[in-house]
C-alpha cells in the first residue's frame, strides 16, 4: 500500500483550498513549513509520506505530521 502524501491530498480531496493554511511538522514535531498549498515551502514537502493529519474546519487549517 502506498503512503499518503500531501500531493495525494491535493489531487484527491477538496478540503484544501487556496485559503487553507497548512502547517507541516516532522516526526519529532519540529517545524518544517507553513503556508498555502502553492507556496514553495509546502510544495517542497509534497512528496513526503504523511504520518497523520488533522483539519480544523472552523479555522481552515490543516496540520500534517510527516513520517
């Protein structure tokens, strides 16, 4: 089974819009990147496998933890 990636989320789900704030952390909870899906810091991690994620609909924020 293939790992879920941010790229897969962007292509397969409609919860990520141009206004969604994405916060990415590594396995040790260190900050990796934050911004909109089209910003360089986020795009640079698009192919990394996702360990877990949480979406805060009231704030339109997606928190991603990488493997």
